[in-house]
C-alpha cells in the first residue's frame, strides 16, 4: 500500500513544475553562489584547537609550550581528552598520533617541537641551522594554520626573552661585531642575501598563488622561529570547501523541500482527500510511511543532483566516494523527511507550516553549519549545533569527501541521523492522530 | 452505455451461480450479490442488511451533531437524507464511513462494525468536497483510489475504464483533474468513490455547486448505479432531488431523524388530504403580517402560505383579505411536498 502512495506523490510532484524547480534548481543555485564566493576565503577569529607535541623537552621548548598555552585564542591539547573524567589521563600525543588526530578531524593543527629545537631555537629561517617546528594542518581550515603560525612567533618572542637576547648577541657578534670595514661589508652582504632570499620566496609564493595551488610544503620565512608547514589532510583536494558547501546547502534545502512536500498532507486534509484515503484500506501509519518513503527518495535525489553538479562543475570527487555518499545521503534524507513530517503534523495550515519551517530551518542551518563552518563558531555554538540535523549530516559528508574515511567510520553520524529520523517520525505519527478520527 | 455498465457492475459483484438475482427486478438487471470471497457469501435470506445505524450520537464540544440517529438501508434501496445545512447529514455519513467516532450507538455494514476492513470494502463514499488529486489525470486519480482499496492489475484497469464510462469521462481520461469543469470534477469525485464497486454507496450532496445540465447527468449516473443494485444513501437539502432519486426519505434536523418513509407517505402522514395556498398581496407589510397570522398562516419570502382542508375554502379566505384592505396579486394552490413537510415539522426551510 506504500507503493501506491509514493507513486501518487511522484506524479503530483512531476506535474507541479514550480515545486520541482524549487526542489532542484534553487539549492543548486544557492550552492553555486556560496561555493563561488566562499570557496577560497574565510575571515574569522575563533579559538583554535592545537595539538602540541614537545619531543625536545628543553628549556626553550618548555618556555614555548607555556607561551602557547597562555594564548587565549588557542586551545592547546598535549594529550587526547578522556571521555571518562575519572579515568587515568591518556598518554601524551606523539608526532604520529598527532598526525592521525589531525587526519581524523580532532584538531585542525598540530605543532611538533622536534629533538634539537632547544639547541638553536632562533634561527631566522630554516636555512640558518637548527631544526624546524613541524606544523601539521588540515587544509579544509585555511585560517587555523595561519593563525597558529603567527601566534607561534608571538609566543616565541615573548616566552623566550633570555634565548632571544643570547641569540641576538650571537648574531650581532656574528654579523656586525667590531664594525670594521670588513665586518660591515659582511653584515651588508648577509643582509642583502637575506633580502634576496625573502624576495625569491615571495616570488615563488606569488607564482603558486597565481596557479591556484596551496603549497604543501610551505617554507615561508615567517619570523625568528623556523616553522615548516605540511598539510596532512586534503593535500590533494582541488577546492577544500566544495564538499562542505555541497553538504551544507544541500541539507538546508532538503529541509525546506521535505517540509514543503510533507505539507501536501495539509492540502489533502483540507481538500478532504485525506479523509477519503483513510476511508479506504490505507491506515494513517501506512499513509505516513508512504509519504516518508517518498520524501526520503525525493531528498536523496536532490542530494544526488546537487553532488553531481558539484562533481561536474566544481570538480568534487564524487565517484570515488559512492558508498559513503549513498550511506550518508540516505540517512540524511531519512532524517530530513521525518523532520518535514513532524512539522506538517504539528501545523494546522500551510501558512503555519511555511512560517514555522522557515524559522526552524534557517536557525538550524545557521547553528548547524550549513551557512558557515562550525569550526569558526564559538565553542558553545558548536555544541548547540549538535542538536541539528545539519551538523551531523555535514560532519558525515566531511568524513566521506574530505577525510576519505571508510563507511564504517560514519557510524556516529549514521546512528544519530537514523535515531533522529525514527524519533521524529514516531512523534509525527502520534500527532497525526488528530487527522484519524473526529 | 448503461447496459454495458450494468453488465460490468453485475459481473463484478455477482457470483455467476446466483439464480435469484432477477426476482423482483424484472428483466432489467440482476440483483447485486456479495462477491464470492466475502465472508457473507451466503444466500440472500441469511444476508445481513447492508447498513444499520442504531442510536448514533456524537457531540463536538457543546454542539450535538447527532442525537440518537437510527436508520436502516435495505439492499438496492436509495434512502434520501434530507436536511438543512448543519442538520448532521455529513456527520452521520462520516460516522457510517468510520471517519467520526460516535459517542454512543453503533453502525454495522453487512453485520460488520464501521471501520473494519470488511465494512470499508463494502462501503463507497462520495464526500461533499472534491477529494481528488488535482495534478493527477482522471484515470490516474481513479487508479490511485483503486489501489488504496486494494485493486491491482487487470481488475484495476477494468474498474478504471468502467468508472470513466459511468461518469462519461472516457474522452477526458488523460486530462488533469484540476483542468476539468465543475460538473466533471463532481462526476470524477463520484467515480473515485465507487472505483472498488462497493455494495453500499454514501453520497454526500454530490450536486453541490453544479449547473442544471451537469446535475441531470449526475442524476442519470445515480439512477444507473441504482439500477445495478447498489444501496445508496443520498444526502441533500434539495427536496426535488430526494423526490426524484429516493425510495425513502429520512428528514434530519438538529442531529435527529424527525420523520422517515416514502415521500408520499410522509406527506400524507403530515398533511393528509390538505392542500397549500400561496398568495401574494399588495398592502402594508404590517397589515399583511397580522392578517396572515390571524388565519394561522405564515409569510415565506413575501408570500402568505396557508394549509387548507379543501380548495373551496379559498374563496372565503380571499373575501376576508379584501375586507382587510389587501389586494390579491396572485395565488397558487398546490399539493404539499417534502419541503412543506420539513417546514411543518421544524418551522424552518430546508435551505436555512
């Protein structure tokens, strides 16, 4: 009996060209706008999670760690946080576990202070001797590594004054000690060489920027402390934000479409068609399940169209992620369809549904990360986002398309979305009792 | 066309082995019988009555919609449910079809309680609203409702074709429902209610808002359906429709059946051999009103109405009007009708 209901709804939708256009063209348009405008830039300042590994344990490295921990805009993690607060603390990160954590999305940046750093912490570039601090980053977040690199220099300047003085004297002696003509010439030569080096560096970076590439091995002279950056996630992705916006905008419009489509129930109730259907062999549960099936299929189709568009126009790598996409797509579609059913069952009229759904969906989309990434939001807002379908769906799609994680790693998102869908549908069914009998 | 429809309907409803089908119906058609797969596939003598409503009561808040309604519908009968808007007709129909849960009383359809799957299969409901999918074509609408009733395959196809013929919509089968004229929509609405070929059909004011031509077409459809043996309840507030289509009439007001019977019986029981006089007078309204009241009549839309035992009494009535200074404009002597019965019993007009 569910199949006839799905069939009827499909034919009705096919005939409603405006609804059809809204379902498919509008979300693609919005997605394209967002992807084009925000695809390559951000600006925001939020507290950044940084994993810190001190392999050196020298005085200089300890001072630097303290300086970084004092930075208000950084959240420094030296060991994974334990879910059980009473349990013994987990072991500290190593360079390997830190890289894995960045790959898994636990933090956008990891800093590795290697052995030997304390021997020559102020090197004015990695070509000047000494070892470089390793900065591992997830290039989907383009702000975090820049901020961390800058704050690292600041922490270095402020947290190691003795080292700075000692090394400054050394360099003074080395470059301009005595100020004899020969020394002056040497100083000038060195300064000139440094300027030449910086100029070449800038030219190389300009060329890379013009080519649209993000240098995987950034070697910028960015201050007295030598830092070597390396992207460990998404280093081969053409545009890091496309999968995010495809999922974000997609889910937002799925919510709109699902609530609009579920609103057909209100139309049918108003026209008397619902009464007639319920006077046949179709029960309310069967009817709602039929509508849920149709709305799930519609939402999934929308996602397919959206990602195909992203694949063909914005080069999203869809075809190597089919299993993950199908799993996340179906779970997301199911959850949003159930959400639409709940809204339709709560509302008395189409106008009520329109107002309530707009309010809820825009709020959910803003908090849940459909409009801008949750990692840019304050901690409290990020936690609030977990109450939205958007956040779980986007997290799941990010795992698939950005982190290249296998399907089995999607279980938290799949579990939450399925549970949300089931709960919402059960509540919708209960509320729909008002239509059953007078 | 009708003979084809009759054959189709009877083939669908009647097991081929029934021998008593023509009894009492002449040669025109077979008496519809219960399909072989029905739990009631027994002889007509043992067959429960198609529809029985006993002391049905329903309140919506402070409003009493049904107040102990009882009625019976016999096989092949058309029962008119006559009453003004808000009298409880639609609530009664919705109670029968299981869409309203009564506070008291019971409904049984061939012995099965309302809202059971057996009752649902036996009942066909034509709601007052145009309960259709506007973006589906005529045949798609019929197919959808047919599937909801459990039809499929060849049987569904056959039923759709039959309903399109019955509603004279075969040439519009591919048109979207929303593009049909009002009359066509009404006919499609009716066809959707009988797509599963029910033995009891409930029609809730099926002619609302249609022009006279379409109304006649609908009457023909109902007569064809009746001719094929379906038992019908037909609600209306048009007494002409009840007089034309129905074997019996039940008059409902304020949720109660206040009279029921064949319409001539009803008229006779209320008016015996009396006739009604309708007269228009020229004169001051206050004077006319006082004079009408003095002669136990009433004013209806400016006309004075009297019930008289004998037509010879008209002359005396007119003389008295002249003596009271009223000038007669026109006068009509008529036999009372169902509307007169309703008016007499309730003090209100059917279209109130």
